[in-house]
C-alpha cells in the first residue's frame, strides 16, 4: 500500500470518528476505538445502497413504461416525506 493511500485512509477514518463523536456526543477517543466497526458498517451500507440502486435502475430500464414507474416511485417517496413532515403516525397493530 502506498503512502498516499494510507494517508487518505487515515484521514477518512479520523473524519468518520470525529463526525460520530460529534453526532452521538461521545468522546473522540471512544469513537477512534470504534472506528473499524464504524468504517465496516459505513462500507456495508454503501454497498447495499449501490446494489439496490443498480437493481432499481435495471428494473426501471426493463419496464414497459419506465417513466410511469419512476413517477410512481418518486410520488411514493414524496408522499412518505410529506406525511412524516406533517407528523402523521400510522396505527400500530396490537397497541
């Protein structure tokens, strides 16, 4: 591994640790200790988003009417966002 790659990796690990320490209000030292797990989880989430994004793009491309499918997806996301902003809660089963 080259020095440049190691330096960039260290900078990313420290940036993620600093962001985690600030976001969750924990000490920076504790966030640095948790850095391997944080980076693994962040990488795993990124891989899942890439995989699902590629699958969605392929599904939309192969649809008979891709604009309709894309419009329905965007409409659903907009509806969920609006209901969340308005504070609407769905009834819970068994509660």
